[in-house]
């Protein structure tokens, strides 16, 4: 479709390279050619746009064979408009000056013309062909007849149309007829498959028999070899037992010799240990006796020293006491106290020394007065 723009009452048309534009102004052809671009006035312009590219027209129609069987034909016709001027004169390719769209349906008219023409020639050739031949060679026959018929059709050049190619894709009968036609071939294929299955089973049975025979022969050979293996194992076991007995005898002799050597070594070691223990015991006894003697002598010396020290201390204490008592008596005598009173005081002193410890003593005034009176005769008188 041409591209039309508006500018102040004028229109500008820009066509595609595959579109042939024809511009008439007041009945005069002003522009004519593909891919044009020009300004025009819409009130005085008559425009046509004819496509000049190759176009594909797919068609499907039904036909009847000579044995009255219905078949569906699928075909495609490739065509182009070779003479745009003639086509624009025979068909309405005029476009609207405001939108650029076709005012009519020229391509549909061309499609109807081509479809009906091709269908006419296809029906003619299929009406004289049986179904089986049509399914085998019908595609090529229909294609050649349709191509020849379209090429010889006088109306197409008169309309400016050129047929480029014709293709027939398929000829199909009705589904029920197609299934019926497929049945013999399917049965034959099934028979061939069954025959192949039976042959395969026969071959499999023969192979299984061969395999079974091979297995039986293998088992027989295996049994024979197992017998040889048992004999060889017995021979090996006997030989192993003999070798084991000899090894055990050697091992027993070596063990006995080793035991004798160990016993002798143990006896020697025990004797040496006993001698060493006896010597150590004697040495320990002598050391213990010497230590005990030294301890006894030291204890006796210590006891003697202690006894001497105690006797010396007791003597010195006795002398000190005797001197103290003598001094005490001398003091009393010099004080004029008679001997009886002095003896009483000394007795009291000895008694006080031998009495148990007394923490506190309570003396009443009466006792103290009487005691003082006795201790001081001169004061009492």
C-alpha cells in the first residue's frame, strides 16, 4: 500500500519498489512506473497501484476420479502481474487518494480466476484417471496439466498475468478409502513381519540348541577338569601334610633345644641372683648390726649424759634450797622470831609447795587477824 501524506491541500505519494503506480490527471497519464514519489492534488488525480512482485496462491479443492472416488487436491500457483497497464485497465487497482488503500478487491478477483482455471484442468485430468493411478502418478499429471492449461489460457495474458510456477503437494482420498487402500499393504507388511518373526524364532531355537550343546560339552569338560583338580588337590594336600610334618619336627627340635638353653640360662641366672641376694643380705645384716651397735652406744652415752645432768641439777637445786632455807632461818632468827614459829612457817611453806594449784583464796578479816596475831607475838602482848 502506498504511503500518502497531506500538506496544505496537496498530497504526497511514496510507492514501494514492488508496486507499479499510475497517476492520471484530468484523463492524462502523468506518472507511470514502480517506486514513484510525487505530489498531486486529490480532486484532479486518479491513482492506481498494481503489485508487480511474485505472489503465492494456495488452493485446495475436491475432484472425482474415473471410478467415482473423491480426492482432495492441494496445490500452489506462483504468479505475477507482467503488464501493470493492462491489469490496471482490466481490473480495479485504483486507490484512495487520502488513505492509499484499494477501493476494490483486485487480488481476490485474480485468485478466483487462477483457482477456477487450475481447478478446471485438474478436474478434467482426474475424471479420466482411476483412483489407484491417481494416487501413484496423479501429482505429476495434475501439475503438468494445470501448468499447461494456465499457460494456454488466453484470459491471463489479456489481464496482464504471468504464471511463474505450479506445485501440487498432495492428492488424498477420503479417510475411509485411504484406510481401505492401506489395508492390503499393511497386511502384507504384517505377514512379512510375522514371517521374519517366525524365522527369527527358528534361528533363536537353533541357536539355543547350539548353545545347550555347547553348555553340555562345557559341563562335561568342566567335570573332567574338576576330577583332575580333585586328584591334584589330594596330591597337593598329601605333599603339604608331609612338608608340614617335617617342618613341625624341625620346629619341635628347635623349640626343645631353645627350651634347654633357656632353662640352663635361667638356672645360671637364678644361681647368680641367689648368690647376689645372699651377699646383699649379709652386707645388709652387717650394716644393720653396725648401725644398731652405734645407735645403742649413742643412746647409752646420751642416757649417761642426761643422768649426769639431772644429778648435777638436783645437787645444785638442793644446795640452792639449803642455802635459801639457811638464809631464811637466819633472817627470822635475826628478826627475833623463835624457833617454833619459824618451823610452823617453814611447814606452811612446804605445805603450800605441795598443795595443788589454787586460783583464788578468800580470807575473812577474823581469820587474818588471828593469823597475824599468831605470827607476831610481840604485837599480841
